[in-house]
C-alpha cells in the first residue's frame, strides 16, 4: 500500500516518541554541490511539469466548451451561437470558467499528488460536476442562461470530462517519458516489500515513481536485489543525502512501532516527504478513513461497510435499472438474431436457466444463452474419465479452458465474444443480479467457497466484476473467491463504474474467454 502525505503520521508518532525516549539528534551531513544542483533541477522539472499540465487542462476545458457550443448549433436554431458569444462576456468563456477548473484541480492537489489513473479520474469527474454547476450559476447571474439549453449543459459536462481526463492522462505519460514527471525515490526495506512496491510502480507508469536506490537491513546480502544498494540501516542518513532524492519510502511492514518511530525521525529531516508501507493486508483499504487526535496521541483507522448503507443500496439499484434498460434497448435486435442462430445450430432450448447462489444465500435463476449440448454433463464425465490433464484442470479452475466437449459450435463464438451473458440483463432488471458484483456461483460450489461464502453473499452477484477484468478463466477458483471478497469489502459506486469501463476493454480483447 502506498501511503501519501505521511507527515500526519510522522507528527502523531513524534509525540509518542517523547514517551519512549528513542529520538536522538542525528549527525548533519553537508550536502555536496552535486546534490544541491540535482535538487534545483528537480524543482525546475516540477515547475515545468505543473506549467505544462495546467496549460493542457485549460485547453481541454476550452475545447469541451467549444464542442458543446457547436453541438448545440447543429441541433438548435441558428441564433444560439450568436447569442452565446454576443451576450456572454469573453472573460467568462476564456478566463473565469476555465480558471475555475484549474483552481479546483489545484485544490485537489492533482498537480502535486501522484494518484493512479482511476483515482485521478474520480477526482476529475467531481471537479467537472462542480465546474458545470459553477458555469450554469455564472450564466444565470449574467442573464445569459436564456440563450443556453439543457443540451449545452449536458454536452459540456460530457465533453469537458472526456477531454480533461484524456488530455490530463496523455500529458502525464508524455511528461514521464520526457523525465519532467519522474520522481526518484529511495526505498528502505526488505526484498519482498521492495519487489511489491516496484510492481505497483510498474503497473502505474503515469505516477512517475522511479526507484533510484535501496537501503537494506544490516548484514543482508546485496546480490539478491534488482536495484542498486546505496547503503544499510547503519549509514542510511549519509546514503540518503548522497542520493539527492526528496522522497523516501519505508517498506518494512513488520517493523515494530518503536523501531519505526526511530527510523522516521532519522529520515524526516533529510527529505521533503516520507512514505510508509504499513502491514494492512486483508483490510478493505478502499473504504479506509484515518482519524487522529493530538491530545490522546492515537490514530484510528475507520472501515466503512458501504453495502449496508441504504442510500448506497438505492443508488446501486437505480444505476442497475438505468444502465440495464439502456443495454437492453441496444442489444435487443442482437439477441433476436442470436436466438435464431442457436435454434438452427443444435437441438434444445434457446435460453439456459441455471440455479445460482444469490444475496444472503438465496437461490435464483440465472439466464444465459444455451452454449452446450443437451447431454453436456454426460459428455463431460466421459471426457474427464479419459483425459487426466483435463481432469486436473477441472479440479483447479472448475472450468475447461482449452477444449470443452459440451460446448456447441455456436456456443464457442458466443463465449468468445461474451454474448452468451446478454440474457442476464433480464435477471438484473428483475432484481436478482447487479451489473457489477461477485461471480454468480453454482449451488454445488458452496462447499468450495468455505469462509468466503458469507462475505460474497452480502451483495447480489454481477454480470461482470473484478474476476472478469483480472483474467476470467485464467484465474484459479481460489483466486476468484479472493477477488470477489475484496470487491465486497471495498465496494463503491466509483469502483462499479471503473469495472464496467474495464470490462469493455477486456471483452474487446477477448482476454481469458473460451
């Protein structure tokens, strides 16, 4: 876990340090001219990066407004464009509205904080919503709103969202490639923790983090590390100063609090930021809130169960109904064509209704297009009896990924394109499933689910979910259970939106389909 703004934690533990009397004055190392020069260049790079990002964001907002105006010109009477430009003052269009967005981005510290793409997207969506409301309010105050339409407001919101999110991400990737958004860090930690942190950086290249060196435990072998070892805990102050970095990550999750406190006090005077990688595995981090008290010298980690909030449940249901009806209208003609092709391909029913495990352990009927022969179970038993490798694969994944004798010719295409799941829309509208959720498990799989069952059954299963975007049939049965449990513990509406967008990408790439 990457913990940002750890100065709060450092402040809290500094008071705790007064009680345990571990803080000692550290030896001050003179900074060589090369280090001072590298830090000056780092400040210059950050300034140029912020300047470029803010310029890109300004033009993205302006482009969104222009797109909304020209869209309205195509669908509304001609005088709209003239009235908008004549009656609306140019300072609103070119200065006040765009710079309000820039101010909101600065307020959210998106030019300073290094967030993953999806977290940054969530904040930009919120900024765009407030910005659109601000724009409408300004135009109302200036009596210009009479020349605007609801179409303009809706299109402006959509276009600014699209341009701002896309341009912001592309600009960051460009700045990382140019070296302006790169942030060298020194990591203090053990091999496993360093590799976990490095993997996180590699999967989020737009963050720009780059491990410049590592500091290891005393006596630990340096040969087994993939990154340059610049020191040990005995000489960490000198190693950090010589490295010239402004950020250090402490990746020692098993370190006890007194030792961690001492280590923070050693590092904090030498760098601008200290980040800590704590041992919080298993906690629902997506819904984690941090509270602290200076007087009681304590930190509280509050974990919210969003799926027990009535407002969230209502919001999720409305979300399912709106998007479910939209998908049904779009896919209706496609489903009719598929139904005819299934009937022509092999004998049997068009729809396969299977009993699945639903919310609170309740059974329900899950509808899918039939992709198997009527005597599928008999064919499967014969195939597994004569094929040892297939039997082992079935035991591990509860699926046959390479070849399944039960699947029809039409069924192979439907599964490859994920079209067999389209009838589940009716199950969503009925209220037995959700668009996003855990995998709908078979009744015979309940014993294999063990302790995961109670967690997974806290919410409705979904047509897609975390298991869908992380590899589908490439993930073992145990892996699916773990992902579904993580989804339930960390649920949010923003997570559902992200998984829906990622599902489109996975389906188009046909990753993990069979």
